């Protein structure tokens, strides 16, 4: 993919996000970050057009959207898709079209298929290890229960959890992996999984999954009046679940990313609310792509991606310093922390 760009000319980007459907909570936060970056760039004299396509959390729609953006809108780069399972379908097409793609909410450890043209904004789940170890030691956890999705995303959580167990002397008393995307028929299945898990009397449960499973899990732990400490992804407390879980009798903790005060202030000024998990990364994704395209106006996608993945390339953004490895992952230190959910 080779397109010419002249300094300060309008830059055309595409964004394929799950504005509707199961991944919408993450997608809406990503869109907020993109729009904020576009506004700030315009104030500095750089016009950026972002052509959005809502894939409704559907893989087929996601893949078709790539062709639409390239053929009809002449885009220079893509931001998205939202979740890892969509990236697996994206990768072969991205390789074929040679279009630079920045995925704010995914890391390479969560996908099966990769492309040399993909850059990842999320940090690998292995980086959760340090925060989890500190939590286990501080709270004197001896027995850990784990409920994860039965896919690459779920598997990528197991290594840091196992490492923490070895380092702290804790025991993993069960690991249950749920079939992903079972919201339409999975209530009984998840209930049986939870009942089985609790028989091991864990000191805490670590959960990671998707929208449908989060809905069922939220209802079940309230229905069963559980009081066991639970560590989860922030997805569990988004949307209507946030108010529901204020009634949870146990302590609920969330894997969280730390936002810079500069970004929080800017985001709140624009939207009147707190940023969500990937908003700042999406903001920096736009800034990185626009900067690299401005500085290399007549350079091919192959050459640009080599520049970005060179060990000497760095971008200091509002979400941190971006240094990409050859897989497209961020190499710098983790932003993960475990914070108590405020009821």
C-alpha cells in the first residue's frame, strides 16, 4: 500500500470499532480517545478525517470494512478492531493490503494470527504479574481460584497467575475455562462452573471474560450472596453492572491502568466524565499515526512500519512511552495495578 501525503494536508484514517454489540463498552471509550485527538490536532492546524465503520462486534463485518475503507475512503491507516477474536480474522487481510493498523485494546499474546503491519496498544497480560504478586502477598492469599475464557485471551492470563503462585507459595485450587460468547445460553453453564469452583474454598477468585459472561456472573454472585474477594477485568463493572455490584457483599478488585493527570483533566473537560480503559491509548494511536505519516509523506507502508518497530523509535504520549518490538507490542514497563472497586 503506497500513498503520497503532503505536509499539513488532510490525513484520512479509518476506524473499525464495535460501537454496537458485545464489545461496545471498550469501543466507545476508544472512539472518545480518537475524537479528542482529532480535535486537538485540528487546533494545531492539522486536519484529520476518521471514517468509522461499526462492525456490531461481528467478524465478517469487520473484515469487509477493511475493503470499504481502502477502496472508498482512501485511508492511510486503520485504528481497530476492538477485541482479539476480530484481529485473528483481520491479520491475513492486513498483510495482503499492507495497511498500517493500530489496535488499542489488544496485545499479541491474545491472538492466534498476527501481521507485521499491526501495532498493539494494550500491554501483554504477563505484565499483570507484578501487581498480582503484591496483592497476594499483602492479603496473605493461600488458595487461588481462576475462571477464564477458553481462548487465547484466557490462556494468556494463566502464565502470570501460575508464576505468582510459585513465587508466593499459594495454591491454585481450580482453573475453570468458560466457552466464550455464551451469553445466549450460558447461565446454567456458568452457575455450574461457579458452584464447582466454590467447593475448593478459595481465598479469592480471579475472573476474566466477555460481556455475556460478565452479565451472568454479576447476577449469580449477587443471587448467591457471595462474600469472597474477587479480582476481575474492568469489564465486569461497566454499564448497568456497575450499580448492581455496589451490592456485592465481598471485596471486589479491578485490574486497572493508571491514567496520567494531564489526560484525565483533558478528557473530563471535553466529555464531563472519567476516561475508560483504552481512551488514552486510542488518543495516542492517532497522534503516533499522524506524526509518522507527516514525517514520511512519500514513504510506503512497509518502510513506515519498519521505522516504528526500530529500536530507536519512541513516542512519548499521554498514556506512556511507546517503544514497539517486532511483534508490534509495547516494550516499556507495565501500567497495571489492582484497585478496590468503590461501592
